[in-house]
C-alpha cells in the first residue's frame, strides 16, 4: 500500500470522527472527492429529478471527471485536515 493510500484511508476514518457536521456543500465535496479517489470517474446513470440528494451527489462527483485518483485522494486528505483544524 502506498503512503498516499494509507493517508487517504486514515482521512476516511478521521472524517467519521469530526465533532461537528460540515455544511451540505462541504459534505458534497467530501463525498465527491472520496468517490473520485476510491473509484475514479462517475459511474451509472444520473438519478431522477425527484431524488434530490442522489442527484446532487452524482453531479458533485461528475464535476470531478478526469481528475486523477491520486489528486482526488490528496484533495480529500487536505479537506479533512482543514476541517479537523477548524474544530480545534
């Protein structure tokens, strides 16, 4: 396992231990960076109009299309670190 992969997996654990819930835009950013960093480009069909949450998550992930997995993992690590720092 690479150092980046290990740090990414540690950031995933730390994201679940945040003491306060981030705002919705930040949550979408966390989700999309996680998916891009772990899976790659968006897959599947875009959810229907009535699935607001699913559609927002899909769109956030689709916006990262073409971003490399390593780049997305580093961005995820940096985002979680900044959220942890804000919480004290």
